[in-house]
């Protein structure tokens, strides 16, 4: 049955739908938000405008452990003297074999980052994260956000105005660290070399009865 057999409005609607599908971006994919990727200090009231698109950005994309619950259970059991597994630690190679992110997932993250113009800086042997370098403009495009500068604690720091997003196909990714500059707010308290210890200070005893 041809479109001419239907009322004119039905035929018109069909043409609109076909045109919309044809106009959809090639390779368009759904995206997943990364909760918590907007730091609490990035508020509209402290905004100082858009970040410089040419500013360099260094960040890490973290991948979750395979069977994270199993890894946590193992850590508790080998540390508990009452458990039959006490002291039966895994070697680094054994841990990676059982719990490290799949190499295919690591490669997928690298491939995506490279396609977005980033340079891969480093990936540890366990594949827990992929470190990359690029610019603010590249980060805005890759993570579909706008980055701005904010006044906080006497500093001007960069942060996204909305949650970062990534392609939904990157299912192993758990978070991205470094797009915002929260790390600049972390510091240690400086105490003079001649400062007296607190009243509750105690020298710690040995942690175990044996070594190796």
C-alpha cells in the first residue's frame, strides 16, 4: 500500500520521520553521566567566566576492578587470623589476573581518548586507570561539558558546570579525575620541627611478629 492511500497528514508525518532519521548524526551514541564530577565549590555565585580553551588538562580515566566485591572479600580474609585464608596473599600478577580491568576495556578507553585528540600519557600494569593529556577545549568536546573558572579559597580553579558524560559503551569506566582542579585545595598542615608531640602521642609498636 502506497502513502497516497493514507490521509495527507499521515503521509506528511511519515516524510518528516524519514527525514529526521536520515539527518541524525552518523555514529551518534548514547552517553552516560559520571555522578559527582562537579565539585561542590563550583557554584554560579563564584563563577569567573569560561576557562581558557587552550589551557592544558591532565587527567585520569579510572576503570573498576573486575569482581570488586570479591577483591574486598579476599583482602579481608587474608588479613584475618581467624580465617583459613590468613596470610595466603596473592602476588601482583595473580591479583591482576583475577581482578584487573579487562585489556579490551582498557584499549577501548585509550581508543576513545585518542579519537578525541588526547595524548595517552601513562597506563599502569594493572590497567586501573588511563592518564591522558590535552586542552580544555578538547575536554569540553569529549565530555560534553562547559568548563569554567571559579573563585575558591583565594584561588581561581577550573571545573565543569555540569556532570561529565562519556559514551555508554565504556561500561568499565567508574570516574574521571583531573578535569577539575580540586587537587589544588589539598594540603598538609605544616608543623615546626621543634613542636612538642600531642598529649596522646605514642610510638607505634611493630605491626607484626615476623617479616617475610
